[in-house]
C-alpha cells in the first residue's frame, strides 16, 4: 500500500499525454517540490480525465482515471493549488462535489 499524508489539487489543466517526467516537472513548478508521501492531482481541460502523481519516498507513481460519463468537479478559485482531505479526494475521484465535504458542508444559519 502506498502511504499518502497530503493530497494536493493543481488548478491548471494538464495535457493527459504527459508522462511521469512531464507531470513531475509540473509538480515541481506548481508546488515547489515533490514531497515524500504526497499525492498531486491534475485534470485535463474537459475534466473527464484525472492523473495523480505520488512520491513515495523512493520513487514516483503516476496513475490515471477516466470518467465514461460526466466530469470531475474541479476548482477555479484562482489559487495555483488546493489541499484536499482524504474524504474530499474520495468524493473527487467518484465525480462528486468534493467542495461540500467537511467544514464547507456545515450549516450554521437557518
């Protein structure tokens, strides 16, 4: 099992033809470094494909996911990257509105 301590979402789209080296270069450019046990998520422009790059402390893993229907819910808040919780990540890879998971989903006013 690959240990993941932090999950980061890159806001700008990534060309899904990018391999490990190109994705790693994007991680270094956007996040400053590929840290051990961190996962970095990228989507294409149409947001129907997702790539995740994981640095496990020894090497780099690159995985891809494609939705047959619909799109991944992505962010456009202007920041170059967004940190995700494990619950938000689980919702994102299923194509669910991950922004509503956790504190963002709390109702405090009636």
